[in-house]
C-alpha cells in the first residue's frame, strides 16, 4: 500500500478530515499546528494511505530538528494526545513507511501519542516511551448531578467559600487577562521549579484560535488569584494550563473556576471536558481532577526506540529545578524561550 506525504497547513483535505473525524481534537487542528510552527519552528507534515480528493486516513507529525536534542518526528510536540486519524491497518502501513524512511532521513526516533491505546498496533519495532494518567469529565449529565459528583470538602465547600469571599470571575483573551495569566503562570512555574513556555506560544495560540481560546480568571479585590486556559474543539472543551497565587489558595478560586467553566460549557452545549494528562507521580493533580468528578484512564506514548529520557516533568524538575527556582523572571522566561524549542 502506497503512503503519501502532504502539508496539513496548506492541504484543504486535512481541514476536512479533522472536521469530520470522530477522533480529532484541538491538537489536530490547523490552528494548533500553525502555533507550533510559529513559536518553535517545527515543520508540520502528515502521511496518508489515500491520495484521493477526500482523505480516508492520516497521521500528523511535526519534524523537530535541534542541534542539542537531535532530529525526530513527533505526533505531536506539546500535545497531551494525538490519536492517529486512521484505523489499525492504515496506521500500520504508515508506520512501516516511516520506519523505512527514517533510515535515510536520519530521524533519531518517531513518537506517537495515541489517545486510545487499544487501537494502536504495538509491534516488536514499537516501544512504550512514557505513561500518564488521562482524565475527562462527561458533561452530558445535568448541572446538579455534575455538582453532586464533585468531592464535598475538596470542591463543593471551596466553591461556596469563593462565593462568600466575593471572588470576581472574568473570561476572554484581552491583553489585561493575558498579562494577569502570564504573572500567575510565572509564579506557578517557579513554584514547580520549571521554566514557562515562551510568551509567544500563548499569544500565537490566542491569535490562531480566536474566541475558541479563553483565559478564565478569578481575582480578589482586583488581584489575580487563579487562572486556567481552555480551548474548545467540536463538543469538547480542553483544559491546557492552570496557575495560581498560593497566598489566595484558601479562598477556593481554582475549584470555583472549574465550576464556572463547566456551567458555561453546559450552556454552550459541550459534552466533554478534557482535563489532559498528569504525571503518574503527581498524586495531588490527579486527585484534584478526580475530586472534580473526572474519570481516569492510561495515556501511553510510543517510540520506535527504547526511551532513555526523563519520564516526566517531575524528573526534569528534580534535576535542574533548584536553579530555576532562584532565577529572576526575565532570566526564567529567557531559559524557557531557549529550552522548549529543543524539547518538543
């Protein structure tokens, strides 16, 4: 079976496939791919067993070429998951083609991040590279049931506390919200001993997705307390980033934010809340998402070579985090600008 290569940024067939395929997500969209290219210089490329006017299948990648970390093909960098838009047989054909091509192109490895591990054809040439928890909230039940599914003391009481404290909620993508989000994001990344991604990454996403991207902000007396960033695709809202000021953590801002987002998502007719991946060792984050009423499953990444890299951001933090925690903001942001383009 022949395999064909095409540019998903310019080929209208990719846009059509993403629009109709049940497994497509924000990470397949042209907007996401364009933001990756604009921010990090990665080249999006897709492969299909079809060369007809309407694609039957395709898998999208970015080619990452770094003098520090090598050249590789990843589906997709900085994306929680990227299910192949292909059945098992088509995926096998595309992978076989890419494994053969990698010998001449010089890719260090191929990496895939399927959402549904059971649909992925594991062979002797494909190895598990990393494993995460993946959590989602089914938004189809009515709001009273969604609230009832939340943990009483960890979530519902904190929502009431936020109301009692008269925390102010705003959402959108204005410059003021962007600046407040950046401030909280820096505080949080420093607390986690990790550099933030480039400022241009968030701005490129906001420009590409338009009103589908929202920054949700809770403030106390005009001071930003907690924020999350979401993007919608079809009937799903995706939580991508969260940040907060710990001096306000007892006011219930973050649980209240998620409840506000869920209420608006129900009004908009959305049916799923993708809470993304969490490291296996991050019991606090996994537990918080479970307390919101999220179901949990495994998210497994695969490569064509055994992985020898750190298994999670926690591992990276333990290695070099103490340095990041002491750097001034401009230096921390500068390191993020340099580091992330080599990490994809």
